């Protein structure tokens, strides 16, 4: 057996099945840091997203998790072309949209919609609900005024609101109801892909469950495809088919939901899962969460080689800080960016800090 090459690992990261709706290859987004007032000079760059590759099949939900600042939302905005990527390629429904102009992107935007994190800030407080939901229909000239009004009232009913709420303002609704309005707005133009950027993080637990169940029902009824971003691993486990873990602008691990939660391979993923609360109080007291040492490095000056190595309990000097690991294949589409992956799960803290075998490709 031989160690995987970067090219082999990159190809493994996005296996093609022929029904991919979204393919992202080596996506990068760097924000320049400048000095000077009149004559500005770029002195560095913040590597918010730095070489992310993945694909999403039609009708699938890809969950994206990671710490704050790891690049999840920036990646989503690049995919939606709300931010211009620094590098890489975005292929949506068989078409490369990476460098399309605003005019060329307009018909494609009907197929891609977004649900934002804050239901209070994402709705215009000066506009009525009917206008907010109907705005995309009017922009894309989809129907007469009467048809638009009827469509909006149908959407409000689909997401669990009263059609009579058409003339109300956002401040008259609770947080959960406002997020339902955001969902209705995303559904207005019958999109194929919806990017959900932490749509339930600002809601309480009972309302979270309602919104998650609503999203799953809508996916079943309308054949939607989701990219679902969240911090809560239990939420991601509930709604996702596959899960992608990000750390400092890169993909650390990618696997189907059951495999990732049952057999995580990357130490970062293992540390995240060890902190997930267990409903059984006896087992919860017996388990000791793995505490990562140190702070998250700055994306302005990321660590060399493996970006997780300054905090990794399995760090091996002369290897992890010298050679950047590719996304090693672990079998059945499971990928992990680690030279010393976890062997089994769960681990004690002592086992967690022991080196595993060096990742190899069969």
C-alpha cells in the first residue's frame, strides 16, 4: 500500500455519480488586508476559505459543521455568488457559474435560494410580509399581481402560517414565525438548491424542531436539495444525509451521517462529538469530553502543513507540521484530512492522545 497523492485524494473528495446538482472544486476566498489611506497596498490576506471541494447530489442534504470563523458562511456565500471567489470552480446543474456576470447569473438565481441565520435581521422591517415573499417573483416576472398574491398566500399556508398574515409587518411575528417567512421566501421561485445558513441557531429548542421538521417535509414534497450549515451537531445529525466538517477554511472530514457519528477519524471531529450532550445522565457523567488546548489560529497566518496540528493531541513533530495531509480515503466515501486518524470510537482521553496508524490508500 502507498500513501495517497494529493491528486488522488482530491478526486476521492468529490466522487461523481452523475446526479450531482452542485460540484465545488478547490474553492478559495481570500480577503485582502491593506495598509495606507490614499495609496493602499495589500500586505496580507485572510484565507477564509482555502481549497474546499465537495459535491451535493439532487435531493440530498449536506450538513456543514465547524467552529465559528472556520469559513462555513463564507463558503456558502461564494457558492451563491454573493461573494466573488478568489479561486476554484463552482458547477451548478452542469453549468460553470464561477465567473458569470450579474446578468448571466439572474436566471440561475431562480434555482438557488438562501435561508439566513437571523430571522430578525433578514426581513425588511419596513415591508409587509406579502411584499417580502413576493419580491423574488416580481424580480423574475413570474405571474400577474393576482397570481403573485395567490402564490404568496399558498406559500404562507405551506410553511404553517395563516394566509391572512399577508398584510402584516415582521415585528408582529415571533422568531419562529419570522423564520417560516424566510422559508416561504426561499420557496417562492421553486428553487432546486437551498442554502440554509444556521437557520435555527437563533431559535429556542421547541421552535428549532418545528423548523427542522418543516424543512424535511418540504424536501420530501418538492424534491429540494439542501446545504445545511449549523453549529449544533445534534441538529445536523437529524437533518443531514452526509456531513462535512470544516476547520480554518478547509475540509477536515467528510462522510455520511451514520459513519461520521459512529466512527469519526479526524481528531477534531472526535473532540466535537465528545462534547455533544448525552441524554442518559449516567453515561454523561462517565464520559469525559476531550478538551482541545490553545485557541483557534488566525486565518491571516494559518499554521503550516496540517492546520490543526497546534491543537491536536495526536500531533507528531516532524510530520504533522511539515507535510500537509490530503483527504485520505477511509472507505465507503469517508474522507479525513489526518496522518494519524482515530482507530475506533469512542476513545478514552488517553487513547485519543495516542498516535494512530498513518493513513494510507488501498
